[in-house]
C-alpha cells in the first residue's frame, strides 16, 4: 500500500487511513484526516522532513511519520 513517503514532488493523493495512536495530534488538527487531499511540495536531503500541503495548510512531516499515512494517488 502507498504512503505519503512514496510520493514524488508535485504529486497529489487522498489520505485513506493511518494508525491513530502513532500520528501526532497536531498533525490531525491541521487536517491530516482520511478523505483529505495531500500534495508533496518539497523533500529534503538525508531523510529530512517532507513539506506537504494538506487542505491549504503547509506543514512539515518527518519521513517516518509520513510512511505510516496510507494514500491513494490522484
């Protein structure tokens, strides 16, 4: 199954599911919810954070956290 960590720069996807107990509450409050659209804006070197747009909010997410959020590419 695909995760946010599998996206390439500029790709869009729909969030399908994630383990609620391992995702930071702040990320959920910012719109990281099933059914919402996510776009990968930028990656960083050396497994740094991924910069995403979720429902108009720009956020940075650790790659290990992004690997737990399951998606469907649009």
